[in-house]
C-alpha cells in the first residue's frame, strides 16, 4: 500500500466519519437524556425515520430546511411523549414499548412519506471548511453540515446542564434512585416523560440530517439502523454526553472504512467492515458488563443494567 | 417479559382458573378492538371509510380459498418467529434477534446446499442437512446472546439486536463475495438450489410445508413449556430468577436451551424462506418477519398455541395489504401503521393485568 493510498483512505474515513456521525450523535444524546432519567427508549429508530420524512416534507412544502429540522424535532417529541406516557402506566415494559414505537413511527413515516419520495426539497447547505487546501478529496471531506456543530454544542450544553443545573441534578436523581427523588418531592414520572420527549426531539433532528444533508433525500431505505444503535452507543459512551461525540465519530469512522477502502479499489471485506461498529459494541458490552466502573456510572433505575 | 401470572400454583376452584384464563384472552382482544377503533378514527380523518377497510381485510385475508392460502403462506414464518420470541420470554428473556437468526439460518441452508446440489446428493438427505444447518445456525446466534446473558450479565435485548446486524452483514459478505452466483447480476444471491431440491406445497393447497412445521412446533413447544418439568422450571425462573437459583434450578442450562429453541425456530423459518420461496439466499430474507414475530408473541401472551391464530391474523393483514392499496388508494404502509398501533395499544393494555376485579374474583387475594 502506497502513501497516497493511505492518505486517500484516511481522508475518506475522516469525511465519512464526520458525515455519518451526525445522526449517531443526535440519537446518542437523545438516548442519554432519556436513560439518565432511568428509562430506556428502544424506539428512536422510529423517531429518526419519522424525523427524516417530516423534515423533508416540510422543507419541500415551505422551502425552508431549518423549519424542517424544527418540525422533525417536534415529531420526535410526539413519539417520545407517547412512549413516556405509556411507560408511566404500571406493569408496562419500556423495552417492548420501544420496539412498538419503532414499528409505529416507521409505519407513520412511510404512510405519509409516499408523496415525498420523488420531489426534490431544499437541503441544508454544508459549510465549505476545506477552502484552504488544494487537495480536492480533503476539500470535499471538510464540507461539513452545520448540524454537526449543533450536535457538538448540544453535547457540551447537555453535559454542563447535567453537572451544574437544577434540572440536570433532578434528572440524574430520578435515574439513580426513585425513592430519593420522591423523598425530595420530585415526581419521577413527570421527569421521565419530559426526558423521553426531549430525547425524542434530538432523535428527530438526527433524522432531519439524514434526509436534508447526507444521504440527502427521503426514501424508505434511508436509515440503516442508526436509531437502533443509539442504545449501544450510549452504553459505549457510558452515559456521558461528551463521550457521545467520540462514540458517534468512532462509529461513523468504522462505518466509513468499507467505502474508504472501496475508493482505492479494495472491495473485499466491504461488508465485513459494515459490521464493524456492531461487533465493536458487542465487545464493549462484554468487557464492561458487571464491571465496577460501569455500575458506578449507569443510572441505577435503568432496566438494562439491573 | 416475565409472565409470572402463568402458573396456576395451588389454584383450587376451577372458576378461578377459568377467569384467570379469560383475562389472558379478554385483555388482548380488548386491545385489538381499541386499536381497530383508533385506526377507524385515523381513517375517518383521512376521509376513508373504515368499514370498507375492515371488509377488505376480511376479503383479502379470509373470504376465498385463494385469500386463505395467501394468509396461511404469510402466517407460516410468523408462527416460527413468534415462537422464537415466546419461548425465551417465558424464562424472562427479551430476545429480539429472530430476524438475524432467520437470515443466518436461511443463508446457512442455501450455502450448504450449493456443494450438495452440485454433487447431485439425494434430495431427502440434502433437505435434512439444510434444515439441520439452518436450525443450528439460528440457534448458535441466540445461544451466544443467552450465554453472554448468563455468564457475563450482558443484556440480551441489546446483544440480540447487535447480533442481528452482524448476521445480516455476514450474509451480505458471503453473498456478495465468495458465494455469489455469477448469474445474479442485479441482486447478489447464492447459487439457486434448483426446483428438485425445493420444498413442495402441502397437498391440495398452495401453502408450503413451513406452515405444517410451525403448527407441529407450536404444539410441541406448548407441551414442553406447560406440561413438563423443564417448562415448569423455565417458568419459575422467568418469574423469579433469584428464587430459581436458590431452589437449585440449573438456570444457565435453562437459559441456553430456551435461547437455542428460539434461534432454531427462526432458523427454520429462514430455511423455508430459502427452500420454499426464494430458492436462494439474498437480501429478500431481511423482510421483517423477525420483528413482526415479537408482536405476534406479545399478542399471544407468549403462549405457543396462541401464537398460531395470532400469526394467522397478521398473515391476513399482510395478505390484504395489496387489495387495500388498490381499492382504497392508501399507501402500502397502511398495514404497518395498523400493526404499530395494535402493538402500542396492546402493551399499554398490559397495565390492566390483575386489575380488573371480575378476573380476580374468587382468587382469594
């Protein structure tokens, strides 16, 4: 392998990581907020797909892609509220409700999304940050969508809020110990409904990225399970919003290895590298299960770590 | 989802048992009715007639012998994937990897068929080996998750989900690579097994033998889970794992066995998809049967026998999709919205379990 080939691969991986990581980042942040409250939402795939459809439809109808992003987030709030309310009933299993909401969200997206498969809607413009370089591959790799930076800012903001603000402390307390939250006069159910709705908003915005930036169109095969991966990403990031950025970038890069190798003519193993993020997550789960470090950071009320 | 109410421990009067059984039917049926009403509101809001919609489901699903056969054909994989969820659920495991086990099973069957068909091996032997490979491949996948759960405490829901993606990628890796049929240009596939090696239909029908396999397994698994000491131990473990350990039950073995049964059922569904429908392994195997099976099992309250009628109901919904699309000018995702709605309402209805006085009457609580 020559130096040029290696450079091409690395640049393609960088570009791929940045492009692919954005929806990962939003679903992971959304899931972090929800799981910090002690509840798990396995249905973010539904929010992602519905968000993608709503964003594309609104952008097409109004000509304003940013309005599309907002409406995608609100569609996520809608699904999140249903999830949150149903899970607040006694004896209801949050994991199963997540799977149900995924089916429902994807169904609704496909149902109303049919008319938007053909037309072309205004996309979110990317920022050309690679203008200084005369390497065309690097320039295209550095065409970064503003939502990428929105995601990073959101991650820092959520991290700061969790650590330093009253809502953040309440959220963590509800997630760690329901009895102590009740003792403090906090209504855990209300906090969890709000946390699921907020998480749904983030996932909806992540979906908007799929349809309005990369791949940049609306069709029924748009998502390749990024929403389902949210749960794994959060475990990987150990419920830390800042590590969510790293986890998303890593998953993006792992997913970009295959196409990057293909760009230099190595097509063998493309699908093996497709599986890389899943294998990686599985190993991380195996390594961190029952470890003291994970037990210390995982919200105590979360069903998957009990 | 541990169904701790299943056991009729010391149930004295038969009316108590009858009312408890009635609860298991009444609540899901009530949930179905509520979803149908909610969906009617949805249709009315869109200016469509709900009565036409339900009439078309009847027409497309059950009204003629053609539609009944179409329904049963689609129900066949759902019975198997429904069982794949129901059996581990009885022991308290939420395993959602039936989709992956189906894909891997179908792929394994198609892959082992290539050299056998090439060598013109006897048909019966080839079929037997294909079935064995399909079930073993599916079982292997879910047993990994079962073992990780028991030995390392890795959550089985997440691990089965990840393994599903790994299984699909594994199939794609081989189907697009070393096992690709050079003649499959547009849709990379394995070499077709050929008509001679395909599974036929049940005599007098157009329904393949996968339906019969599903029915037999449903009955067998019902007996296993409700009429044997193994099943009793599994249900005790599902109700209270710590108590089961304290009682000295072999929890690890029970978990691994249930996981293996789950994967083998889904793998068998994959075998029939390959050997009765597609004739080769390709991306068509990823059809969502595994995920619909979760819904089927929930509606059946994880009871293997109840899985059969529920799978037929969903087969009918599926079968009438095309008719609804043509006659009512609704998108093909209509059925998916209805399925999602049923699923959500059904789970919400679980909250009523044990809270309706009629069903508890005489239970002495």
